[in-house]
């Protein structure tokens, strides 16, 4: 399922137009992004938790040359599914 499929499904289930459903999906995604950026964690009951994760700098291997390379520290987003979602899959 992609974003368009999700918009179509929300529009059908809530009896709103596709443009209104798109606004709803965009608002939810924007809320999650802003929440993770500012609070480092967004929990949605029955779905899961989005959390800001920090990766330390480390040494990796270039797959082409097989030589060691330095990988900088970075920030990413992790997702942990709730037990409800895990059991339903």
C-alpha cells in the first residue's frame, strides 16, 4: 500500500473527498515528523512508536574496494510496532 492507496481507503471509509483525505494523511504525517523532531518520540496506541535514534561514528568497509572507510555519526528515525500490530500481522 502506498500513500495514494491509503488516501483512497480513507476517502472511502470516511465518505470524504480524496482531496480532504489527502489533507488528513498529510496532517498525520506532518504531526509525526514534527513530534519526532521536537520530542524525539511519538507513540500511537495500537500502532507503534516512532523514535529519534542516534548512530555513533564507526568504521565500515567499502563494498567495491574492500577498504575501511569512516562513517560519520548520524540521526535517523526508528519504528517499533506495538504488540497489537505485531500480533495482527
